[in-house]
């Protein structure tokens, strides 16, 4: 069975999954602490509209999904900053409008077909070398941003007002984080699909945040949970004939639950 | 000795200059035509009843809000032009109302105050460790270095926030209601600690508080607000002033005093 992993498509699936999982885990820590855990969910719905637009216009679906998601990320920032709309309300509006637009466009394009389903549920076993390179670029960029801007990012997550008073440009950092999340969501769609991409942003990071007692530990544990979930989920998909996206997300939940129980036993008792 | 101290004060640099500042939230006036200075070495208590604009004034000084009229200068430069904030420490109101599960150690929280150190190289890490330990020692929290911030009591957390604010060895420390929700005994130690930072570490302090008792504890200047500046001067004179009596009687009828 081991020789299965020498197959190119499986190696690409594993590489892309791990890289995107790590990018999501790192970003997710900051999103959860900023109370923006559901932003991935909202932007994935908007990305769905971009995909449907691409299928309807017969243009690059992923490219359009990226453009539409970035526009939605910008809109979210402006709704919060300028219109005084609360974060969760802004997300509720943008995500439902995105999904509704996607449904209309998919219907107009008569494209409720395999390609649309691929984006909805992920196609990790059909990842191309170019997509692996994109995932590697994204993961490196996210890790690079966090290493270089570690202290301002942590400061913003910990106490935005103190961060501002210390000279951290909190609004600019938040906008950058939202844009990076939009890019990650679009690339993550190919791995686990529109419906489950936000799980990669939330569950490993939630596990890391509950298990760690210091900040670097939270980021490292989140990444470890993402790595084990992607590799284990892919193996489960292969050997147990399960859908890969579902297996990855369910496994990450089991790890989260196990860490939660362990943490309770070791810290709170 | 008194003459020498007076001369030192006279020569002291102006760290904060509030110049005819007015501010309104959505058209509702909060501060009107406020002018005063904070000079190096001062320990200033900013007093006033609820809604008198104390916190707003502090946020204006920090550049977190922009005045509708007038201007604010920090270290002789307009507040908007100051990008390096290492010389200013800030402890906000309800600083300790943080997520109790936030995964940050005391060491990490204090380290957040350091802006210029690069913790990924060995020399930077050593320098950072020394600065963090030094700041925690100043507030008597050195032994809690590795504890999670959320596991500390409110008073201990407040000390850690002070350590974060002084870790860069600032010239100016601004605190907004730092003793709210802290037990009386801890408040006593807290004021002693601030007095020591002011006297021994030469940190100029501006403290917004409801606690009128602060005027007997280390402060040498008082600014009393009630949307306008009703008093600014020495704490000895403040204790004899009408503004003080009005504040004691409930603070709703503060009257303008000669400034």
C-alpha cells in the first residue's frame, strides 16, 4: 500500500494540503483572537460567486474567485470602518449576498456540473503542479509576514488599543490579514472545497489556542494539528475510501476535542 | 533644597502640550478649550466626575483621537508626527479585561512593549530578556515570568501591564483608571510603586482616576476636568480649592477656577 504515496497526484495532494493547512493554521490563530473566526466561512461563500461567474463567463474561475474575494474583503473592512457595521453583521451580509449571487450565476450558466461540485467539495486528488507552487508561495508568504510582523500582529490580537498607542497601524494590519485570508480561502477551495475551507482556518487554530500557554506554542500546535489532519485525512481517504475533504475536517475536529479534554485534565484540575 | 527643586522644575522640558483643544463625539461636546502642559518629572493626577472627558483627553494626548480644534504636541512635536512611541508608555482603562484564555505568558505580554528588539537573533533575545526581567522586577512580578497572563489576579495583571508600559524605559507614562476593580490594599501598593517609578526612575506620570485619595499619594500636580479645565496646578493648592470641594460633594457643580 505504501507505494501508493509515490504516485505524483498523491504527492501533490499531500504537499498542497500541508502547505495550505499550515497557512490556514497560522492565519486562523490571529482571526480567532480578533473574533473574526467566521471570516473564512463568509469569504468562501463570496469565492463561490466568483467561481460561478468564471464558469458563466467561461473565464478563469479561480482567478475571478480571487478577485471577487479580495473585493469582498475590502468591502468588509470598509463596512466596519466607515459604516460602523459590526464585524459579524458585515460578514453575514457579504457572505449571504455572495452565495445568492453564486446560485443565480450558476443557474444562468447552467453549470451545476462536475467543475462546480469540484469547487464546492474540493478536488485535492486533482491538484496540478502549478497549484502546489501557488500553495507553497502562499504558505511561505504567510509565514514570512508572521515572522517579520510577529510583535505588531500579536499586539493587535492581544489589545488593539494598546497596540495603536504603541504606534502599530492596526487598521492596516487588519486589512492585510483580511486580504491574506481571502487569498488563502480561494486556494483552499481546491483542497477541501467552498463548504469546508473555513474549517481549516478555525479548527486547528482553535486547538492550538486551547492547548498552549504561550503564543508561539499556540501557532506551532495549530500548525501541527493542521499537518496531522491533512496527512491523516488523506490517508483515511485513500485507505478507507472516504471523501478527502470530509476526512481532513473530521480528523481535525477529533484532535481538537482530544486536546480540549487533555487540557482540562492537566490545567483545570 | 526647595529652591533647587523649583529650579529643576522650571528647567524641565515640556513633554506634553495641550493647546486650546476641543473635542466632540458625534456633535456632542466632550472637551472645550483645554490648555495645559505636562513637564518632565511631574506626577499628574487627572481628576473629574464621570463623563468629564478624562479618558477622552488621554486618548487625544496619545493620538488615538484627533481634536476638533486646537493641537497637541508630544516632546515638542505634533502628536501625529510621532512614529516612534518607545518613549511613551500607556495603560488603558480596563486593561485587565482581556480574554482569560489568551495564550500569552507574562514574559510575552511585557515583551510586546519592546518595539526595537529583534528576538530571533541571539543578542536581541538576550537584550529582550534583560529588559523584560528588569521591567517585571520594577513592579515586583519577576517570579511570574512564565505564568499565563489570564491566570493572574486583576492586581497582578495590572502590574504586568505597567511592566509592559515601562519596558522601553519611557519618559512619559499615561494610565487610565489603573486601580478600577482592584482591592484597597493592592491600590496602596500600586500608588507606592508609581511614586517610586516617578522619583527613582524619572518617569513622568499622568494618571486618570476617580480616586480623589490619590492627591495625598505622591502626585505633585492635579488637573481637574469637567468638560473644561477647572483646575490645573499643585496638589497642595488643589486641596484648598473650590474644585476639590465640589469634587468631594459629587462633582456635578464644578466651577471654573483661575488657571
